[in-house]
C-alpha cells in the first residue's frame, strides 16, 4: 500500500519534471528590468527573449498595476527592482502552471499612458515599454470602473483584491469641492534654512501649514489636504503628485528661508516662471530646487519626458490662475502683514510646476531676520497671517466659482 503511494508519487513527479522540461524550452524569459523617472512619471522597460503576450489590470487599495504574461522565467537583477519614482514595490512570479504575473505597487492613483511591446533593433528579443503617470483619485476610480465593466467576467483578480468594489471609499461621485493642498516646505532630513538662533525652517513651515489648514477649515465648501503633517521628507515631485492626486484647485507651498542680507524681511509670494523676476528670487529657487539633493537623491535626468509634462498645454490657463491668486494674496496680506518690496515675485521653482494646479509659494518671512524669526515663532502672529491667507483663498475660490477669473 505504502509502496504503491510512493510509486504513484514518484511517477507523478516524473510527469511533472518532464512537463517542466518540455515547457522550459518555450518559456518566456524576462531578462532585464529598468525603471526611470520621478513621482509624476515613471517609465518601465522589460527585455524579453521572445515576443510576450501581455495583458494588464489595474488594482485598487493600494494602487497597483498587474501585467500578465505566459509562463515566464524572471532573471531580473535584485537591485534593478528597487523602488523608483511612482513605483514602491515590484513583485513577480507564477500564478498557475501556464501564467506569470508582475505586480507593481504605486504611490498613488496613476494612468498607464503607454504600454507597447517593441522588437529590439540591435539585439535579439523584444522589450515592453510602459509609461505610468500620476493621476487623480477620481480618474483612477473611473479607469477601474471601466475596466471592471469590460473585463470583470474574464479576468480573475488575485486573492484578496477587491476588483469588484473598485472605487476607493473617499472618492465621491458628487461635484468636487474647491480643494486646497497646503505644502509645508522641507521636512525630515531636509531641514531647509536655519536661523542664527537655531530655528529650523521645516518646523516653522509645518506649524504655519497646520494653522493655515485650521483657518481654511473654517471656510464653507473648502476641502483642505496637506502634503505632510509631520517631520517627513518628501521629494518635490511627490508634493506636486499629491496636489494632482486631489485635483487641487490651489497648491500653497509654505517657506521661511534665509537670505544673504539680514535686513531683508517680510512676506513674499512667488509664482513660477522660466525667467526670475530678480537675482534674489533666482537664488531662492535654485536653493529650493536642490531640496532633493540635500536628501541624497540624485536628480534623475534619464527621462526627458519629465520636461514635457512641464510644457503641458493646460499650463497657460493654470499660470493665469496662479497669478490671479498671488495678487489676491498680496492684497489680503498687505493690509496688516509686513511684506517685502515688490512682494509678488517669480522664479523657476520646481514645486510650483504642476501643469494643471494653480500654485504659489509663500515665504511667510525670513529666518535670516531676527524680527521676522520672532514673529514666526509666535503662534498668535502665525494665526493672524494664516487667517489673512485663508481670506485670500476664500476670495479667490468665490471668483473662480463665479467664473470671474477667465
Ligand atoms: Zn524653503
């Protein structure tokens, strides 16, 4: 009896091995994996030994992309699949005896802008090229809905995935409230500027951002989101990605920098521009744009497409809105908050470059000036300035809703 079971098991194993050997010759081999880009746009390139048959599926909660392949042998270098840009995790393996799957986990909602299988020109084999771009919660929920309507009957979701209840809970189908994303500059390993007395910009900006959030919360019909609510490091592109995730109507980045002349003080409102309004503004933008490098992240120049997103056609309208909001802020602050000469300035700030989100950067004061520092450390002063800024947001939102800005 026992011998028979052993024998049967042995035969079974033989059959498996033979089937395995026979299939092996035809198995697809995924040879290399590469990813490049940032939190707004990431390109994946996978090299195969022969042409793969590919299908994809979006998965929610967390945001994931599954790429299904025939049975595949993966030969990826471990280092190559480390988190990059929008992608926080890459997994791959067999899902049954004939199929394999790659699963990418992303930082937030995304769209597959392009997915092509291309024959290599100079080397044998094929490559899969996919461009993943950051999108909004609503766009992702829509894409999931469309996918489920068209593929729910044919695609089997991995265990535990809620493909049927695709839409993330917080995505409502009603009209979107006027949304403001408040960005506390710097954070984590990037402390930003430091005063002579040791005050760190990243702490001042967080305290102010929280008070601004509270003031905005008092306005009816306004939704407020923060890019960070604790001492976390965020890449500049991650801040922009968050603004786009929420389809923000306004993005307000809060700073409190130092400047090389201690006498300069007061608030400044910046908008983005390829040409800086003055040398100080250019220097300020250069320093701000180095925030990622401060944290040891090298600037990724492998993806020229990132430049394309900056040139998006929607930018012109967005820019008009940014200028309009900046003017409203200056008007509101000017009444009783100390401002620098020519308080609306412009320079090439990376963090203000969302093509579809009107964005301003507000230096609430300068940590290089003792009086400014004293004020910024005073909760009552911060609360007052936050209230003036919130008033400006309310005015702007009213004008925008009424269509008075076009
Ligand atoms: Zn700063």
